């Protein structure tokens, strides 16, 4: 998979190296967004797999679910 070069050009347009690589730069923002997307997808898959497991006879098993979302800090 490759990243669209036009998209990269638009993200970098008018930015200095500090804007790209600094602590609050676009690279940091992209890393955070990618990590959040990957973790959210992983949780979705995990919860879907658990819902398909058979519940033992005579036992009630509440479905797993998300209990909300909150801001995370990636450092």
C-alpha cells in the first residue's frame, strides 16, 4: 500500500520542518490518528468475535460493548 503523493503534498503545503516534525507537528497528529484508528478497529473485531461465541446452556452472558470513548495522549 502506498500513500497518495498529492495528499502528502497538501498536508505539507506551507509548513516548515518544525511544523512537520515537532511535538505538535503533522507527523505527531498523523501518528495519533493512525494509532487511534488501529486500536478502535482491533476492539471492534474483538467484540464482534466474542458476540459470535456460543453461550453455555443455562447461562446468561451480556454482550460486550464499548462503554464510551475518551481522549488519549500518545507520546
